[in-house]
C-alpha cells in the first residue's frame, strides 16, 4: 500500500509535464491532447509528438492518446497525408499489449466514425479500411473487457447505420457464427448469443433470416449451457419481430414450445415474460390454437416464479387478440384511443335524402352489425366465420320488400351501407341498440355480428336461388353438427385430466394444490362449453322450427339472399370445425389414453360436486379470446392467488384491465364488470390507484351509457379515497368528465371543491394539478356554472401558501375571464373584474398586489377581453400600482407595461387618451429609486436605441 501514493505522484508529474495541470473529470471543454500543441517542448511537430507518445513505454501516455483520438482526428482531418498517418497510428495502437489501452481505443471508435461521416467525403473508405477491421478483431479479443467494449461499439455503429451491408454479411456475421458454434468456448458462446439477439433488430429481415436464424434455432436447443438457452428465451420476441410471421410460425414456434417445457424454471419464466411479443408476430389462428394452450401450461407451472411471470404477462397476451372491428375502437397513429363513427352518423352521411330506417325489433342485432365500418386492421378469420354463422338467424327476419326497396338508396355496394326503405314503424329498442352496442342480456356465444366486419354486410346484387339444394345440404350437416364440438371438448377435458393425474403424487405441496385448482377450473370450463354448445344447437334448431311455422307473419329477406346466407354460414361453420380439429390435434398430442387413476377421478367428481356451473359462469362467456385465458385472468382477484402466486397479482390485473376490456369490446363488458368492482374495493391502495389512473381510458372503451351505469359509482368512490388514489382521478379529470352527459357532468360541480382539501397540506402538487385541470374543464360548463362554482375554487387557489400553485391559479383566473367574454357574459365578467380589484389590487399583502399586475399582463397577452373594456375597468387600478411601497410590485408593473401593454397596436395609435397615462407611468418607473424597477422600465427602450444605432451605422 505504501507504493500507491508514490505512483499517484508519478502520474501527476506526467500530467504536469504534458500540460495537464488542470486536467480532471470536470474539464469537458478542455482538449485531452492539448499537450501536442505546446511549442518548444521537444522540438517535434505535433504529428511526430503524437507518434512518440502513442508508442511510449509509459502506459498512461498511450491511454491518453487513445482517449483523445477524436480530438486528434479533428486537428489532422484537413490534410489528407496527415489524416492517413493518424489512421496508421490508430491501427498500430489497436495492437497494444495493454488491455486498458485497447479498451480506451475501442470506446472512441463510434464517435470517430460519426465525426468522419459528417466531415469527411471519403468516410466509407477510411472507416471500412482502417476502423472496421479493428472492431471485428476485438470481438475475439482474449480480454473480456476489450470484447465488451467491442460489442458495445458494434451495436452503436449498427444503430447509427454506419456499417455497410457487405461488412455485416462477410465480416461480422461469420465471426459471430464461429463464436457461437457448438465447439466454441462457453464464455465466447454466451457473448456471441447475446450480441446476435441484440443486433437482430438492427439488421434487415433477409440477413437475419438467412444468416442468423438457423444458428439461433440451434442455440435454443443447446443442451450444454442453460445460459445460452436463457438468453435465447429472453430475446425470443425480438427475434420473432425481426424475421416476421412466416418464419416465426415455421421455425421459431416449435423452438418456443421446447423452451416453454425446459427443465430449468428460469427458461420457462423468460418465455412467460416475452409471450406477448411472440404472440404479436403470429397469425390469429396460431395465437388461438397453439399459443393459448401453451400459455395455460405456464400459468399452471409447478414453479411459483414461472406462474408469477405468466400472470403478469396474461393481460398483455390477451391484448394481442384485440380486433378493432369487434371492439368498436381503434388506436390512432398518435397513440390515442378513438371510437368509430356511430351508426347514425354513417347512415345520415350515406343517405341523407332517403327515408328513415325501419326495422322490426327482432332485427336489432342485424341493424347494429350492418352499420359497422371496416377498420385498418383486418379482423381475424375465425371471428368473421363465427359472425357469419351467427348472422343467419337474425337476417332471416328482414322483409323481402325491404331488401328490394333499399336498392334505390345507395346503389354503390363499395361505399356506405344501404339504408332500408320504410315498411313498418321503427321499433323503440332499435335506436338504443344502435347508439350503444352493449347487449348485456344476450348470451355472448349467441351474439350476432354487431361489431364484427363481414363481407356479407356490404350489399351485393341478388344471387341465384339455390334454396332447395341448400335445404338438403343443411339437413345433412345438422346430423354431424354436434360431433366436432363435443369431440374437441372431450379432447381438452382428457388432456386436463391427464395433467391432474400426474400431479396427484405431489398433492401435499401447496403450489401443486394451487395448480390443481387452476386445472380443475379449466376442466369445468371445458365441460361447461360442451353443455353450452349443445344447448345452443338445441336453441337454434328450435328457433328454425318456429320461424318455419310463423314465416308468413315475419319480415324475411328474399329466398335467394337467404339461401346464400345459409350457404355462407354452413361453409364457414364447416371450415371452422376443420381448423379447430386440426389445431387441437396438432397441439394436444398423446391424448388417447383410456385409463385414469382412481384418485384423480374421485378428486374431479368431488370438485364438480362442490363447484357446479351456476348462471354466473354463463355471464362470463364470450368468443373473442379463448375462454380459459379469461377464466385465469378473472381469477387474479382471488385472495388465494396472492398467497400462492404473487402478493401484487391484483395490481397486475388492474394494470392490464383496460387492455383486456379493449380486446373484449364493450359488448362483453359483463365478463369484466364484477372483476373491476372487486379491484375497485381492494384493500391495497396501489390497486385502486392503478384503476384511478386508467378509468378515463376505460370510459372511452365502454361508451357513455356503460360509463354512467358502471364507472361513475366507482369514480365517485375514488374521489373520497386517499390522496394517492385521488391524484389518479385528478390527473385525468377533464378526460373523464367530457365523456359524460351534460346533466351527469353538472353533478360534479359540487364535488370539485373537495379536491382543495388534501390529507397532507404540504402536498401542494395536488392543488397545482387541480388548477391545471380546471383550466381544461372550463369548456365543459356554461358561464353561469363557472361563476357559481369554479370561480370560488380559483380564488381559493390564488391564496395558496405555495408560489407555484398561486402562479398557475392566476392563469386559471385569466381563463375564467376569457370564458365569460367569449360567451358574451359581459355582466359576469364585469362582476368578476370588480372582485379581482377588491381582492388583489387592494390586498393588504404585497403578494396580492403583485398578483394583480401579473393577471393584468396575462389578460392583455391572451386578449381574453376587449381592449376597451380593459382600459376602462382594469388599467386605472393597474397604473395606480406605480406608487406601491414594495419594489417587487413595481417591478412586475414595469414588466407589464414595457413588455406587453405598450406593444399592443391599441396603445401605439396616435391620439389615444390612455397612451399618455401609460407613458407617464413608465417614465416615473424609469426614475425609480430601486435599480430593478428602473431596469425593467427602460430595458425595452435601450434595446430600441441599440437597434436604431445599428441602423444608423449601416447607413
């Protein structure tokens, strides 16, 4: 230890000798290589001195040269010969035996490359011939620190698009493939895999797919190092995004299945964390048929950490099923959530000169579905097929005359929807349904396609009559309709029973018990689906028979169109069953076992007896996402989950709920309503806080009717909650209130006063946020409401103890004044002005009088009232502040006059009677005894004089 001070002294002496007396970490503006310019030091030129110190025996000298290479290139880049000499020195310095020198050199490569690209016309040649080989060579350096620096430099160069495609394919990729080979060193292999995964998103899809993807697939199955597989699992989503959907489904999905079943729980946990990214790059069919069962297996994993990660990713994974055509909303390019045009708007825009829409009450579903427009994102094929099938029962009730009469309204089938001609009185419930697409009383599995885009909904010319042939086809298909659904449910039930059998040996483990509960719930859902499908088929057949007997009294569509609808429905139903059979068979392999353990059978019977399917379970059914996923998401509010999975699982559920609600659509809100109410009453304030921050987004998703019925009571509860929860509501108060009806919105005028009172008076940011929100909220209320309610809150905030709150409140006062005069409420504006004069101009505290000067200045800047009204009611009180005893008040008065008031055209007009009074006040302030007052009163004049002097010199 005794040698350390001496060594430090030696280093400091070297710095002094090289002109680095003031060199330190804070000297950013100082050139590191300034010693090269010191004349007469050793009678050497700067370039010779650079070469001398670059190859000095002192390690510190070489480090300084390597660290200052960017400055060196700036000094010698003008001369081509000197530039090439510096490049050769850099190449020789890169072969230094000291690792720290090589590390310093590599850290300077990216900024040097950026500098050369900006300043050198021959940048590509210089970089590719001299610097790029150094970067590639350092990827295989023997020193770990040097390799790390080389990897970081390579990523920066790729991110800045400074590496040519030829170098990537011929130099970088071959090195990485060699380092990641099966016989490569373990340390090199781990680093190579990491760099491959990071650079995949920066390369072209062709390069990744042809050069890196085969090796990545091999590394996913590496049986020697679990670290390699873990890196692959953690970056699996990025690789899928880089290669696209086709390569993902063909090559990566099988490897993903292997990683999800890896024996090391860390691999399975990493897969659960990136599941959403993988699902995002797959097709809807693969997502539904393959990834959903795989995710259920991760949620049921024996390791608690895997289950925890899976539950955290459950909401994001469900959001990948989102479909704008079924949800009724879509996300704009700026990231905001937008609602599609209402059916009334679409109808009125398409056929304004036509008759009104007339429908039977039994055709409500069809009316709503036919009014939807396709969005930018294509709907899932399975959703379309289901929608086409469900539409059959409803469209039969349209009148043939109605169909034919509508052809004269909108003749172009590719434009807006056809409006139906007048044939009967409008049913009372039709308009309500079209305003809000929520059908809470309808079973979601029997939902018509009110929110799903279908090609049939675009009217086409009449089709040939093939009804007689279809009757025979339909009769044959009904015989086999029950079999595929029941078979699929039986396969799923058998697979779940097999998993339960394998867990019986570890039934004493609490984690295994929780897993058994999850699987039991999934088994009950599968069995319930089978029962529901049978009941649905019976209901449909009964309706068909009833329609046949009463067809003379109902409005029906033409035979040709009805036959075509039946044909589409039958074909889509058959293809859907085929797809489901194929996907189920491809995933659920080895499901042909016929014997089960007696203990498992007894356990399942006991579970079924204790948990029979109730009517509540039916209300949770939908067809947007796989039902087991929704069941698992709804179970996140179960208190048992907090003990067996994660103590903050309810918070993750609350965080993902808007995304899940957007995916399901407002028509399936009944599936989430109970869960949302449970989360809103959770004992953890963090859960309620999460909901409070997102309730405005959920209101957009649900629409005004559901918001008023289900969200407003919870919103009212949040208003009376802790400040940590109330701040979430307050930050988006305007966004929520603007979604409510006017009568409902007025009810909150009485409650806005409650935001002024906080649990902790020192929480001034809460009141600051309130003032900001009130500025926005002003547009939602009429001037009378603003004067009666919001005016008092604004004046209270203007007297706040914290300066920041007061200044933003002054802006609120100005906005209120602007509201009055913009709506021609001059009487209210005059009363408010008089109150401001009394409250602030004649305030006993100087802060109030200073606020009055600021308010007057802001009023003139914003032009929130006529200038003649200002000079009549506010200007005399403002000018009287010139005699105020406090300099701070006079300073703000000087700013208001010189910087704002006198710059307006009104005061520049000749003969203005108020101009003379304002100029006299400014002259008095210029001779004020306080220097700051006189400075701000004359600063504008000084600038004008300087401009005039400059103009005179030019002339």
